[in-house]
C-alpha cells in the first residue's frame, strides 16, 4: 500500500466534494420525484383505480431495473476510464430523461423514460463517493462523504416538499434543468489522482469476473449490499405503504407526504450525526452497528404505534434517524475494495440495495399468504429478516477507518 497523495484534500469544502454533493442532491431529488408524483401524473394520463396502482408499481420496477443495469454499466466504465468521465454521461442521461418526462402523454413512453432515467441516476452516488474518497486524506475522507450523503438526503426532502407546490410536469422540467446546471459545474471537477497514478492492466479494471473470482470478495460484496437493504425496506415499504397500513388499523389523518418528509429529515440528521461520530470514534463498524440498533428500536416502536392506532409521524422521523447511516455505509463500502473495482462495487451495491425493494414486495406478500397474516404482519416479519441480516453483515465485515485506498484487487 502507498500513502495518500500529497495533494489530497483535508477539508471537505473543496470543488470535488461540493460538486459530488450537489450531484447526489439532484440524484436523490430526481429519484424520489417519481414517488411523489406517481399518482398525480398517472391520473393526468387517464388512469384510475387498480390500473393506477398496478401501472405505478410497474413503472417503479422498471425504473429500479434501469438503476440496477446502470449500476453495472457505469461502475465498470468508471473503473476502466475514470470517475469523472462516467459522471458526465450519467448526469446528461438523467437530465434529458427527466426533462422529456415533462412532456410525456403515453404510459409506454413514460416507462421508457423512467428506465433511461434509472440508468442515468445509477452512476451518481457510486462514482461520486469514490471520487471524494480517493481525493481526500484517509483521516478526513469521512467528512467529505458526510457532506455528500447529507446533501443527498436533503434532495429527497426537497422532492417531498415541492409535491404540494409544483404541478408534476413543471417539477420534472425543473429537475432536467437542474441537471444541466450540474453538468456545467462538473466541468470543473478533476479526476482522482489515485486513479491516474495506478498502473493497472485494462483487463483487471472493472472486471466482474475478478469480482466474483474470490469467495471471500463475493461474501464481502454481498455483506455490503445487505447492510443497506434496511434503508429501502423502511422507505420503500413502511413509508410508501403508510396509507394502506393506516387503513388496515383505522389510523385517521395520515398523510403520505408528511411521513416521507419526516423520514427523509431523519435520514438527513442521521447522516450528519453518524458521519461525525464515525470520525470522532475512528470507527465505521461501531457506528454502523449502533445506528442499526437505533433503526431496529425505531421500527419496533413504529409497529407498536400501528397496533395501537396512533399517529406515525414521530416514528417516521425516528426510523429515518436510525437509517441515517448512509454516509458511513457508502464510505465503508468504498474502503473495502481496491481501485480497480471500487466504482463497480459502490455503484452496484448502492443500486442493488435500492432495487432490493422490488424483491421485498413479493417476499412480504408470500409471508402473508403462507402464514395468513395481514399487511402489517407480513411487513414485520420481513423487517426482522432484513435487519438481522444487516446487523450480522456489519458485525462480520472488518474495520476500515483510516485505511489507505491506494491498493488493488488481485
């Protein structure tokens, strides 16, 4: 291993971190924009009743499929050609897709656009976090990723807030324009010195064969994915299905947008807090497990309030706080893998954990059918599985704080 380059940043307030943070802000904003405007946009296209619900679920699955495919494509390309290069392409694709979304009048065209947007959105977080991690000193990189993750969470909050302000077509148009502005800012970004300095044969950069050639590396990769799944179990199932849960338990006055905003506000605070604590404790692993414990406690409290027919606002906020370990999670993921696989891993891990919600839906439905449970019971058992796997994965992975990133996978 070699030491960090002499020109590595110590302060997170530099052009690389700020542009990556703004990029993740727009990424999260665009990603959750469809969740916020799913029903209004499809109603505007003439859909009603069960057709509205089924089409919305199909479009969400298509977008997630685009993100998973995009994670593979952008990860491999970034490890072969450079981190900045893939960021140019990803922002251009999802900006154009979201701008085009403002003019859609057909469900099939809508589906194609969401798929393309998903492919574009896939590259932002993985490549951005890697670029930041490789551009800062080992002792200070956590502060850079804190800023990136916190800005991303704020992007999701912003998406929830504008849902009551802008019509859906104007919102997608604004997202496309914002992406174009980000592209201009990104022209000032510099490639990672660590990536430039590495002399790795092209065949060993971004190689999926290399990734799966070692059982130990595969287990480490799967463990990283499992650590992130509870975040999307919480927002993709518990928060998204809040209206259905409320009807099942006769909870009055629940508003999905309020639960979503409170959850994302909790994540924003959690990302900031967990990141700072990780730096002060000089540990990724301890903070990950601590926040997962908080997430489990908040989820249990959430189900207790559901069964008592109480408001879910406070527990939405607490669950978001418990899931606010994203900044530590993505930093640790980048630190676990070498230069030649780093973006391939971070891009696919972050997008596979997002896409896991597509698998969690049939899982909780199958549990409900198998055991004769209602929606809440099925979600509770699913939560037990998801959180248990995440905690075991975090406990088994080694500590990575302060690790030099100037190494390769052989």
